[in-house]
């Protein structure tokens, strides 16, 4: 299952909403028999990286999205959370 574009309005950040949403995605995936949840986030989204790592995701890869990205050393990180029993 791929988690795409999870976002919480700036007015509501810091209230545990992202953690709750991420937890719900993991429960949804487990209940439906998925073996893993994957996602991508950019190197500048440090809070997102910390959230995902705290939820059990591990970084499994990185790439630059374009030639300009390569020149600027900008990377997109791939994360994966394997679900128990699969």
C-alpha cells in the first residue's frame, strides 16, 4: 500500500493528528492483508521523516528527482514499513 501526500494544515500541526493518521493507515493496511506500506518524502521534510521513523518506517532508498535536483544535492527518500505476519 502506498501512502501519498499526507498533510495536516499548519493551524493543526503539533496535536498528534499526523501520528493518528499514519497509525490509521497502518491499521487499514494490516486489516486488508497488505505486507507493507511505502511512501516517499523529501530531504527537507525532517518532521515527516521523524514521524515515519517513529511509526516503524525505515529508509530504503533515495534519489534526485531531476538533473537540477542532482546539482542541488536535493533528494527524495523512500520509506517502507513491513507489516507483521507477511
